[in-house]
């Protein structure tokens, strides 16, 4: 007698367990958010720190670059960049390239936050003392300004993780991001593009519930960290 099989969230059209695929896809969707925000944090901290410390033409150039990047509609820009990837590339290469693309676009918010904090901290007496003692600009930025902005930047980065996850999910859902055999929440939701499929197999939408839960978690975490760091800078 054949043993019964339990599917906690149903099965897809090929009879595969949806719950197992959602758990497996979490590795890709969450790692894209975390790695993408880390790279954005690096880009934003470096460029924002330089912009806020040096000011003048350097600040103007970096701020105009930020304004140009922020002026493009997000989803059409992601679509254009993602579709430029050669279709013959392996899923692993596409994964890293999409993460890099999202990072190159998503550093602008962190860059402006770092710029504002650095402009405030460079007027502090300990920064002026370090400058008068002969410390180099690179040393002052690395030892005094960037560490002073770390707590607030981490809070801002936490709020950026949901945007990265939603971006990957949107691109993969539209079929221009990650593609099978890679499993991510966006790839799983590709099957939910048909009303007929949703009507007959509503459990196909379960990955969307996980996306909503994770986005809310990081938003609440980021709000808490931001409120905890706010008294330091006010």
C-alpha cells in the first residue's frame, strides 16, 4: 500500500512540495537582499563620506549623480538593466549580476544619509583637533567620521533590505530576473500570473505571504534601530 504524502502548502503542477520550495527559495531571496544592501552600504558610505567631507565641486558632482540615479523610475530601470544580461549566462552568474545591479542603483539613499552625518560631525571639536594635529583627510574620515555614523547607517541599511527583496521578487516574477532552475520567491510566483491557476491552486500564492512577512520584519527592525540611534544625532 502506498504511503500517503503530506504537503503542508500543497504542491505545484509537477507534484513538488510548495513548502520545501519556499524554504529553499528563501536562501536566494534573502541573500540577494543582504548582499545587495552590504554592497550598497559600501558604495554609499564611501561616496557619501567623500561628498560630505570635501564639499565643493566633489560634493556637487556626487549629489548630481545621486539625483540622476534617483530620477529614473525604478522598475523600468531594473527591467532595462536585467534584460541586458546575456541569456546564455548561467543562473549563478545572473544571480550575482542582478545583486550587483541592485546595489549600484540602491546606494543613493545611504549615500545621502552618510553625507548629512559627516557634514555634521566634521564641525565637531575632535575632528578639528585631529586636523590641526596634522592627521590626513583619509585618517579623519576613516577613524572619526565613518565610525560616528555607523549606528545610524546600519539602521538605514536595515530599512533598505526590503526594497532589495521586493526588487528581486518583481524582476523574477516578470521573468527578467532569476530563472529556473534557480528557486527564489519571485521565480515561484511566476506560476501565479494566470488567474485560472490562482483560482484552481490558490496555494501558489504562499511565497507572497513570506515576502510580506519578511518585508514587515525588516521595516519594524529598521524603525526600531533608527529610533534607538536618533538621540545620538539630535
